[in-house]
C-alpha cells in the first residue's frame, strides 16, 4: 500500500513538472538539485520542494530561487517586519537607528532620501504604530500610506 501511495505521489509530481517546466523554487531547486537537467532530477527537486515546506519562506524572503511577491511581501519586508517590529518602533520614535536603516535599505530608499524617510516616519509615528495591536501587516500599510503623502518618497512604492 505504501509503495502504491508513493507511486501516485511521484507520478503527480512528475505530471506537474511536465506541465509547468522546471520544479519551481525551493530548497530542492536552489540547493539540493541546483543544476538539474534531467527529468528525474526535476521530479526529485519538486518532491523536495513540496515535502520540505520551504517555498512559503522562499517566496516571502525572495530566497531559495523564489521571486519575492509584491505588496507587503515585497523584498522580504514581511519577514523583516515580523522579526523587527519592536526595535523598528524604537528607531522610528528616535528618527534613526540600525533597524530603521535596514528598513530603508530593504525599501531601496536612496542615500539622499534616507533623512527624509526617517523624519517622515518619525513625524508620523502615531500613524504607523497607532496601537499596541500593530502587527507587521498593519505597520507596512501605515508606512505605505505615510510615504504616499510625500512626492519624494512615493516614488519608492512603485
């Protein structure tokens, strides 16, 4: 019975590879079977991607051969905000700091606009961190809303 189940799973994975080309992104594609050229290598890469459960991480962070998604997941911002929300709030309140610099870098804010970025977020601290229930998603949405109001910073949202 186990062999039959394994055959069905591998067959399903192989049809997905045939229909979609290479195995997609993930640990299997980016690390284990990095230079896959043969059909069976793509099947094994797809199986590794599927069973290791790392594609969500790869898509969120833009790693493991995955392109980062647009919106709040763009350029790994979701992961960054999830892991650094408290130190970011402290830096935004001060108008400077390592976490605020890292956010500016992730958002590809040019050096000549970083002071404006820092000042704008500091001035709008109460909008970005409106309550204790702020999470990565609401903080991101508030940062975007604040940046949209400034002609110089709005260009970084495109």
